[in-house]
C-alpha cells in the first residue's frame, strides 16, 4: 500500500530521515515510534507530500507519490494532526463534512455519513451536530478530529500523536475505540507515537526510529523477544516505567506544606493501589520531588469516571 525505498530527507546538511525503507501492507496498523526529533513526523508528512523528500522513492498503491496530484493525496489519505484543529466558525457537522463536500458527495449521503461517524465517536448527532467546536470538551474535539479524517472513507489514515495531549485514562479509552474502529472499517493506518505502551497495544507492526534511522521493524512480539540492539532494548525497557502512577495526577498547583492528617504516599505508587486509600480518606499527600502535593478523591474520581466526551 505504502512503500519507502531508501528515503532520505535533509534540512541543509542535517538528515531528518536517513535512508529509510519499509512497506506498509493494506489494512495494516503500522506504528512509527522513536524519541522526539527522530524523524517520525517528517516520515509521516512525506507520505502525503506535505513535505518533499530529498532522495529515494515513496510509492502509494505501487505508484510514486510524485505521480499523484496533491489534492488526490489529500482526499485519499486522511490526516490527523497532533493538535486537532477544527474550524472554529463551523459546526461539528460542517467540520466533518468538509472533505466529502469537496469531493462532491450528495448532501443526503454526506449527512448520513456524518451522523454515522459521530455515533462512532460516541457523540450523539442530535445533540452535537449543530454545535461549534468551542462548545465541546477537549476530549470531544479530539474525537471529532479523528473521525473527520475518516469522513470521505479514505483507504489510508495518517495519525500524528493524536492522543498525546490526553490524560492517561482518557487515552486508554481512545486507544480501545481506535482498535475497535480499525477492526470494523479495515483501514490502513500509519500512526505516530513516542509512547512504547501505545505502540505495543495498537501496532500490527512497529517501526522504531532513532536519529532519522530505522533501528528495527517488527511485531510487538518480535520487539519483546528479539530486540535487535541495545537501543531497542532500552526503548522497550521504558514499558515497565509507564504505568499510571499517583504522580501523574497531581500538578504544581497542588503543592502544599501542610500535610497534617493526610496519609503520605510515594508519587510512583500505582494509581489503582492509591485509589484503594480513598475508601478511607478524602485526600492523600503525594510525595514528589517538588514537595508534597494533595490529591483528592474527587480528582481521581473525575479521571476514572469521565468518559471523554461527557463534560461539554
Ligand atoms: P519527530 O516527529 O520524531 O519528533 P521530526 O520529524 O519532527 O521528529 O524532526 C526530525 C528532525 O528534523 C529533528 O531534528 C528536527 O529538528 C528536524 N526538522 C524538522 N522539521 C524541520 C524544518 N522545517 N527545518 C529544519 N529542521 C527540521
Ligand atoms: Mg513529531
């Protein structure tokens, strides 16, 4: 479906992507992962020609991407930016319907597609279709951004860290939805993340970048069982540290000197474990490097119960 052959992208003399070769199969969930600055976004944007390549070849459906009209690429390849940018003056319905309208779909067809996608995103069409983005919560807007990329039914969807701005629990429910969606609609998805846990959960295969070069391509299983080198091993090693902890729930505004009467917990305590304290206490004091931070039952409860989309 998508093939890179010895692709290099230079900015001046610096190689942002260095001699990358890989193939994404039709219907595959392909994850690009790597540290910040390793070339993930550049790679993704070269697929739909948002960024021109310097050397090598990229094929889309066995034809070089340079043989396509740019608008064709934009229509056939849905794109989700890291920061979802809905058009603020348009309604949710209009935002979703944009590409279908450009493609000349009939109004009736566009409307039923829009409603179908809103339902997929867990947003009741009757309630939300005529609202403006500002009337939705961040999580809801994020959902709209994701389904908008699917609106014209493109065979390929590119996603650049679509969930990175979300808190850990909201993110997990998004991931679950996306897996379900992928099973239902069988898209080819190229998904960028720097989160190894997310990559392992979502990817059929994972492609790990380091300073523009590909270190390893393989299934999550292969990454775990046969890391090719030290770098891969260390990257995988982060998995263990990435559970959700009490420290993830507090911010600097919670810092306090007065912890009288509150039980003290370490910031690396697993949140599920910490949660059991709240049957007894209203508030706990989380020990962090910046000092004690107070965490209330309500703070956690909000995170655990707030399905993304419930709090417009
Ligand atoms: P990632 O998405 O993995 O964080 P990017 O693909 O955005 O990484 O960037 C890869 C490298 O290319 C980085 O070193 C970045 O600084 C550099 N880079 C990205 N865009 C530009 C640009 N427009 N001009 C110069 N250098 C850039
Ligand atoms: Mg990036």
